[in-house]
C-alpha cells in the first residue's frame, strides 16, 4: 500500500466526485490502530473494551469536526445506506388500512439514485412519491419544494450539492420554511444527502429543521464501506438485529472505517470554524473560475447549466463542472480523454451504464446536450498545472470534431 498510494499520480484524475484517491497516511494510521486493537467493540473483555473506546473516540472526533453532538452520529456502510435509513424507517409505521395511501414522500427530481430509486420502491408499499423539478439552473426553488408538502407528508429529501452539476441546493431555506409551515402540525422529517457537500463546502448539519443527513468517507479520501448517518433525533429503524449504533444499525462495527472517517473529516472538512479550510475553498473557486472561462473559449462548448458563469461560487460547488461539446457524445469524450490518460465521467458513477440522464432531463436540458454532457470533478490535490494539461487535451479532442 505504501509504494502504491504514496507514489500515485493524481494529475490526470478528474473524477473526484465519483470517488477520491485514499489518503495513504490516514489509512495506514487507522489500520495500525485496528490491527493492534482487533477485538469486537461490543465484547466485554479487555480487547473488546479497548476497541470500543477507539470507536467512541472516532464518533466524538467526527461529531466535533461536523459541529454536532456525538450521539447524533451513526456509522453506516456509506452514503447509500445512510440515505436509505430515513426512507425505510417509514415502513415500521402501521399500515393505514382505511386508505390506499400510507402517506407521501417529497423529493427533488435531481436526487442521487440512492434516494430516487428507493423512493420509487416505496410506492410498492403504499406511499405516494412527489418529484419536484429544479429550475433550469439546476437549483430547486425552496418555496415550490415546500409547497408540495401537506399534512400527509412524512418525509422530504433534498440533496445539499448535486453530484452532476455541482448546484448548491437551498437546504437551510427549506428547513426554515418547513418549520414555519408546520408550527401547528407535525412537521415531515427532512433528510439531506450531504455526500457531495461535506469536505467541499461549509455545511451546518445542526441547522434547525434538518433531521438527518448522509455522508460518505470515500468522497473525502477515506476508504469505501464507511459512512455516517446524522440523526438530530432517534428514529425507529426498519432493519433490526443487534444493539450496535444505539440499536439503529445492527452488525459488528467497522472500527477501522470509523477511525479513518474521523481523520478524513478532521483533515479535509471545509468549515467556517477553520479559516485555513476556507482558504482552500477560495483557491478552488479560482481554479474552477479559470477552467470555466477557458472551456467557454472552445468552439461548441456549453457549461451546464448554461446560466452558470465563472463567478457563480455562491450557487455552485467549485469542485464539479459539467460541460457539453457540440457533436461529441459524452461517452466519446470520456474515451478520447482516457486514451490520453485522463479520467472524467458522464455523470453519476452509480448510473454510468444507463443511457438516460434524469438530472439533466429534469433541468430541461436538450437531448443533444444531455447526450454530450461530461463531468469534470476536482480534489484537494488537483493542481493548476494539471487543469492546464487537461484543457490542452480537451482542445486536441475537440479539434478533431470541428
């Protein structure tokens, strides 16, 4: 591992939104601790209690980095499972035998498949799902979103940052509008998919009205197989078993993953509490701004959404840029750049084998532009020189299609 990860060259890697290269120093430190303390953290003997203490420390470190209480941190297998918990918890509610409708779930039409596809499955269980489309800029109107809820709505889901366009969604505004709308009624639970937000932009999970959120370690240079479900208040789980994770997530705990997650959050979190992290964000804003400007100089290139400009850091994550190139299908561009050693994608890695682009369709992007769209995503190790080299390769590819 030492020889592979420490000498890895990330200069041609522009698919950080799909997964990030693991931080070798963090993985080695977490692995060393768990090799030395290999007991089951639920066991009562010394090896078990020592491992249990490491797990507790990891939870406390994660909570501190995120600015929340330790008892709100539930370790899971990743972002998808963290997204599933709030949805599946609805299944433990008694079925309404007097109605064909057990309640409604309101989600944005640009959610990650972990939310979108699982919500569809809930329709088989008697729930109605309302999809709220975004505006053409890829951002959901908070007012329109909340207006789709009613007294029969049990859960609403809106991601913090879209994984294809980088559009920052108004999650705080939605939380506040829900609080205001349901002052005299039971408020529906509000879940936020924060997978593309944590470690990328400042995020206040403890904002009043946010009930749960999903986080994934492999998006912030951690290992795969570990994530966090933030829970402001305990929910009744649908999946039952052992009493691990406060009875919410049965199964022997992943101490290695929890420790690595804590270390990654401490190292890579973007937070208003840490000025140096905001400096990293500002640096990336400049890199992204320059990249967009240079792309727009290439004949036939469009930024998606077209309304995004180089100075639009307030509404878009600078770590993701989506563009379409006239007469070049996205998969062709991916392969052409791959031949030059570059890694990019056409969108969500979870939907890479599908022909449809639900997010772009919801934004009313033309079929041609949706077919041609590709995603460039950056990480803390992406240098300006690397971006310059990528732009040269893009110009070479596009010149063959003019």
